[in-house]
C-alpha cells in the first residue's frame, strides 16, 4: 500500500436556487439527505442529513445557503463519484403535504473538466433546484480540522469558521452559530486541499447580536501525514485552539487485485448490515 496524494472531490457549499411555490408563511424548512459514494468506500458519505422533525431553516438574508455537515472522511476521486440526494421542504402537518425539492443522483467523472477549479452545478427537481459548488482536485490531501473553545469571557459568543485552499480560494463554512458552555469542542471537520498549497482557516468571532467582530486566520502547510496546532487568543473574549491532522486516502493494493475484489465487496456488504442503506457495490460499476 502506497501513501501519497490522490485525486479528491471537495464540496464547498449548497444553496437553494429556487422553489416552485410562490410564497411561504415563515422560513423555508429543508430536510432529507445529500451524500457521496466513491471507490474507496461505497457507503453513503453524508454532507446533509436531517429528519423531518429536525429540518434546517434557511433564509434569504443568508443567500439561501444550506448549512452542510462535515463528511466522515474525504471523497476520493480516482474514479467517478456518485452524488445522490432526496431533499424536501416541510410545508404541512403531514409528510404527504411536503414539497419534494430534489430526488435522484448524478455522477461526476474524474475525467471531465474542469480540474483544480471550483464550479457550480444545478440539481433540478420537481419542486425546485439546489446549486452545488465543488472541485475535482489532482494530488490532494485530507485535513481533519478540530476546534476547541478553551476559555470564553461571558456568554453569547458567536463563531463563524471557514476553510479554503490557497489555490482555489473557495470557502466552505464549517460552523456558524452561537457557542454554548465553555470549554467545549466543536467536533471534527474534514476538508480536501491540493498539495503544494496552503489550508486557510478563518475565524469570525463576536457577541450574539453585536455588530463588532474580530477576524483571525492561519495558513497551514499541506502535508501527507502529521498534525499542527495553533491557538488564537482574543483579549477579553475567547481563546480558540485549532488542530489540523493530515492524511491521505489510500486504497489497499490487495483490494484492487482481481482475486480479492469479491472478498472486499463481501466485507463491505457485511459492514452495511446495520445500515438502512441497501446499496450493493460492484467494482465493475466503475
């Protein structure tokens, strides 16, 4: 098994492009899922996953941005990547009253341009459309970003955390909200960055409802392995620690051998027994 940079997909943002209903009483509430499947692991790698009882409220003031969750791992793109989705807008008291926004799947080929450039595609459905902004990168690494709020002066701290690559300069919003009790961890965020570039982590910190915000950023060198940590100390407000851990997405060489393909498929299906996802993977799909 070789450890090296590989082709990866990075999805930066999702936006509600339009809906077929003229008006709503209140904010637009979106639920459902959007996920990617790649050759490294055929199971769904979720970027949006909300139930009807916990919809995401999106507003025009935020440019109809759909806040994504972090994927569990980077998206490998040495072969085609399947992005599938089933997203709905909550309207009535019952699910049958809701609007089907988009439902289906689209395949992104590793051979199609543009390469090393962010671009936008529109996913259209019977009830509207969602714009997806993404990039196919040659020679990239996976960055796992961990954020810890170690000290905070007072309550009502607001934080917006974004990540970008110095080469593409397209941002992904990793976190945007009010921080609860401190100290606390905000979780892990996975982001793909091209080799020989920098990972840019930007913090926007303020008080809830206030107009005065403080900005901090740091440039991390892209690596195959290892980690680095930086601490942001904002006087009279907060101390934030950001740790970035680097890794590559490696497919075991043995898994690509003809004699072992069935065994790996069988193992993957066995791992899926506890999952409600009944997709059956076959290397020949690619």
